[in-house]
C-alpha cells in the first residue's frame, strides 16, 4: 500500500484533507504525533522540537547547532513512522525529506492568500487584513527555514506528484482525487521501495546520533551498511573515526560502518597560525 504525504501552505485545510483521506483509505493519519514520537525516541522536550521546526531563525534565538540536532530527531521519528506504510502524513517538510521511494505519493495544497486569510481570520478570531499580514510573515519565515535547512528556493510544488488548489477544489473532491491516485499500482509498496525507505530511516537515525559530534555530518545507508562523511583536520582523523565508528555500531540495524573524512582546509590553516 502507499504512503501519502500532504503538505503545502498554512491555512489550506491540510489537516482536514489528510484526515478525510485517511478515513477514506482506512490509513493511519499522523501529523503533530511526529513531535511526540521524536520526543519519546530521543528524550527531548516536545516544545523544543516544535520551536526548531516552526520558529524562524533569529540572531538571539536557538543556536544553529541545537536547531539542526532537533530537526534531525524529527526527521528520524518521521521516517520511522512512514516505514510502516498505509499512512497519511500532513506536515510542512516531509516532501523535502523522502526522495526516491516509489510508493510515496506527495501532495501539495495551495490556495489564494485571500482565501487563506479568511480561514485564518475565522480560526484565530481577527480581521482579514490582519490575517493577511500574519500569513505573509509566516510564509517568509517558513521559506527561510526551507532555504536554511533543506537548500531549496521554497518551490516545493516541483517535488510533488499532485498540486491541488483548495480554494477552488472542495474538500470532498480533493479527498477523492488523492485517494484515487494513492490506489494506483505505481504507488503500491514493493520490496525494493520498502528497502529504500528503510535505508532512509536508518540514515536519519544515525545522523541524529552524530550531530553532537559534527553538525555538518552526512550519512547514507544501504542494507545495514552505513557511510558517514565528515570534514575534519588531519590531526583529528584517527580519533574521530574511532569515536564515530563506536557510536554508530551501537545503533540498531547497523551491520557495518565506513567513515570518510575529508580534510577541513579552513581548520588546518587555523591550527597552523595559532
């Protein structure tokens, strides 16, 4: 069966559509549950994880390293929940994370800002003009987060299989469109696509564990073998490789680990001129 990932602009009825699709397909629906799952998995207060994903970076706000650590924990929890398939997920960042898995249907919901403002005004009890101002500010903040952490210009629509305008499409019709698409053969889970999802889950889990050592670490997993790439000064290579290998080998489902260290030129020169 499929995994349906529904995201898009705030105030486009993402939660309502996701819940409707999950009922129609008899799938599990997850959204904010990912925050609590990440909190349980890593022993981190849930509000901190929410803040890392929802609050725009500020000069005196959460540190860059702390934010990356918390977002990595969220990624790991999300991948773990999606591996079960038969899931409808609604959230802002899933489309940017799960790539190359054929049984994942990505849906982007959008709507005219005036339609979104009317919904926000009704939900938050405020005037439409004030709602428009706040939505513009929120959109800029989330676009900044996307660019900051996912190296994207914010045009997530290009990464999706379906784009639906909820201002022009009724919730019932949107539900029907998404459900029919999810039942197509192309979105049926296969051994290979589940294998790809498992690799993603493991790579996210390992990266979350290694952020404390180096925030720029990158990880790729394949059938239990984990490849870790990190930059460091040559003088720290041996100790770093041993430390990473020891930590990664303790993680469940890791059969073998290979650490690739690229010399950090900037750190090399900094040490030279101390």
